[in-house]
C-alpha cells in the first residue's frame, strides 16, 4: 500500500519526475485525490468520498460504471521515467466478477494500450499492479490513467482505493511479445525475421524468429537517443531451434558508428537459455545509443533461432536489491537484517527428497539453476530433504553411493550457492522413516519419528546455523491416520511421545506398524540446543492444511522465531474463503505465515483454474505473508489433461509450462518487501 509514504504530494515538480530514478512512489488517491490530480471520468457514477467499504484510511471511490465507462484520473503531462507500475486496490462488492481494463493517456490525452485485469473478487480487496511497460507508458509523458469497464453492459458497484504509481526497479523491457517503450525493429541484412513468431515462445505468446540467410546476418532494433545510465546489463533469452549451436553477438551503435560487441555462447537445440550482456563489456555503459543488433557470428547462412524477453536491467532490479538474509520474526512479519518486512515468493524444487532413495542424484543444482529461478523474479527456494539420505541409513546397494556424506555435502553446496545469490532457502524434512524400514521410504509418514528425526535436525541445524538466509521447515505435512479427537490430535502434534499412537503409512494407508512420534516442541528444542537461531516453519495437521488449533498448541521457542507453514491445494480440506477467514487469517494476525506448497491438480479440477490461484494469492498478499509454489521441475505441466500436472517448467532454463505461466506472470510484478 502507498499509505503512510507521505501525506501530501505538493507540487508534481517536487517529486523528481523526469529524473533517472524517482525518489518516492506517487500517491494519486488516498482518502482523496492528491494535489495535481483531477477527476475526468465518464459513465462511472463515481463517489470519491465513499466511507462504507474502505481499504485504507477512511474513504474510497465507489463506482457503478455504464458500458465502457471510465474512471479517468487526469494530471498535467508528467514523465514516468523511474517509475514501474500503476497500482491500486479494488473490491468487487457483493457481486464480484467485474471485468476491467487499465490504460494510460499520452501527453495529448489520447489512449495508449489497454491492459485487461483479472476479475474483481466478491467481498474482498485485491491489489492490482500493472507494469507501465505493458501499458506502453514507460519513459514517456502521460496525462493520467483510466480504470475502465471492459464490457458494454453496466457493472455492479465496486470500489477502488490507494491508487498510485510505484517506483521502478531499474528495468526497461525492449521486447515482450512485441517491441515496447519506443524500441522498433529495423530491416537488417542477410536475415529473415518474424517478430510475432508463436512457437517456440519463452513467455507470453510471441517471440522473434531469426534465420540468417547469408554471412554475418544482423537483426537490428532501434530507439533514438536511448541513455544507458542506470542500467548495467542487457538480458535476453535465446532458443537454438531444432539445430542448436548458433553463435551470435550483440553489437551496439550510435549515429551509425560501431561502439562494441559481445559474443554469446552457443545456443542449445530445443531449449531456451538466458544470456546477460554486460553494458560495460559492450562498451556502452553510461552513454547514449540508438541501435542494437543481434548478429549471426558466421560467414555463412545458418539455421533458424529465436529470441524473446529482451530487457535493460540495472543493479537493484527485481528482488535482488532486498537482502534475503538476517531473517527473523517480529510480531506477524518476517524481517531481514535491515528490518525490512519481507514478501517471500518462491518455488519448491522437489527432487532432492527422493533421488538418493531411487539410486541417482542427477538434477542440475548449479548457477544455471539459480539463474532460472531468479528469472522468474522468485526470491526463495524450498528444498525437500530425506532423513534416510541425510543420515545415510536404510541404504541399499543401488542408492548407497548417493547417501550420507555425499548427499549432505551436495545439499550444503546447493543451499550455500543459492543463499550466496541472495535467495532465501527453506530446508524441509520431507520424508522420514522410523526404524530400519526402507521399502516405503518415499511415502509421507504421519509424524517425525524418535528413531531418526532428532538426529536429522541436530545435524542439519549444525550444518546451517551460521547461515541466516536458511529457514528450517520442521516437518513437511503432519497428519494422523486414526482421526483422534481434536485435543488428542493436537497434543500429539505438539508433544509426540508414547501417548501419541502413530502408524507407518504406505500411500496414506495404515500398515499397522507402530512407531514413536516426535512432536514439534521436541524438534524446536533440538534445533535450539545446537545454538541455531534460524527461523523455524511449523505446519499444522491434515497435511499442513489444518491450522484451526495451531495458535493454541504453538510450540514454545526461546528465540521467538517461529513461522506458521500452510499447504494449500484445490483438493485440500480448507479451500473456501470462509475457512480461510475463520482458521487461517487469525494465525496470520499473530505470526508470520508462508504457504510452503500450493498449486492445482487436474484430477481434482482444472490445473489452470486462474480464479482459484488468483484468490489464494490475493488472500495471502492482503495479509502481507508469503507463498511457495509446487513444483519447479520439468514434470508434466499441461492444462486440460488428467494427470497430476503441477510442473512449473518445461526445461532447466526455466521456460514456464502452460500450467506454470500463470505463476510466472504473477511473480514478475512482485517486490521482495511488503510496504505499509
């Protein structure tokens, strides 16, 4: 929210419009239109002093818009340089479902490019953030914004509040489905190109297809008098088509004069690869250019390749300007070492929990993986662990080489690589197995066990207690098979011990083999006994989906560094808004919460049901908490089939699957902090 940043704007000129980077967000409406802004709306029935349904402060804007009616917030011509998005909160009233679009107006008051919004939610506030680049309103003069009815019919009443313009990370999109922000494609030479290719595509719906037809073929794109000040990198994605192996360079020019070149590594067949071109290496740091070229670095014609998602990026872009270390709890917020309230939004990488049991350990865990995660604008990764693998117990000849010290060192190196790249990491006891059982070592057991889980957390805590960017998720998904009374179940969850009757599960079926469970309190005590002060995540019962008695049975922590973990899928027991309000919201009011896993599964409903996920994200964001999606793996992720299709990516470079594209697009507009 923008409230509290400053009470009055004063004159627009005092805000630094036109500077390389603006100093503060711009408040347009907060209880009233701020100085310099006027209401030029049409067919909207707007009341700017509504008091009945308010997001922040004491007033909001009530709207009953006729067909194509628009709430037009007008100002004198201002520059958007240094700003990133048009933001506001909207409430769908009792009806919900209103279809809106947003557009900016150019210096002459003409509409630019409308962007449709996800439907409003009934009886709930939701924040919308529309990138200025998507509105074609970045780095140009504008005279306001319009929130418009996107239909020809009259909409049920709805409300908007806390409207403004956010400060941009230093990033400018050059191509994203089309050339943007004043960049235009040129003719080039010895090149055949299509700037609206529909397959393959890295993100969105289009890419640039390029076929070199002769030696040193070059594809140009131009922007007159573009200043590179504030930027340090040109980011792009490239795909080698069916052939692969293409080598290209990026060349820069000003007024027809060659400035520099950087040659990229060969492209990969059938796969997208992210490239970063240093502007210093290109010879164009802190200067002015007007042309960039992608040149086929060969004296002969070559096979077709593809380019997508080009952007100029500066230091501090995206989440990287917010430290994901020094993590600690204060009230119901997770803070970093600088005292900033963090908005954790990331992904799970599921394979680390089971590969060693299956006798292999082949998933890439290198810088390329880190780059793929960060290309999604994610700031955290959850790493499932297996206590058999970590401790080197219950081994077989097939998996012994991937367990024990080998597994531990591989995980330690993996986690340290991610935290060194400013990602928070959640290490999670995902698979636990009591006694010497190993044949069902990949099944989820009801509770951690007295045989190995304490030893596991003693070892893990000692391994990571010096890394303040690591969070310990004490047990993935606690549950009980015999459905005891609530008080008994939650006492078992907290205290474990001989009074907690737990049976080994095989595919969630009781095998009648009993074991002694360890409760959450014992695991908290185990971690703290090592001297580790790391933040702890604790999930509730019913596979971490039930938080109904979590506060009443919350373990005691001398560091007061506990976060609630909640897992939410469309097939979980608590998916209604009423359940969220009754059972989950009270927990978030008291302690931080991270949705350790969330997603959709086709055999329980359409996995690309945008409404369900949008509703979940809005609920969590409205409470200033965080979430992690399952699963950043190249598993099936195709909408409309009957499989458990929750794979977010199609290749290790991070190309979104059809299922993953919704989360990818949602993450791109997020920052790493919650604002007041």
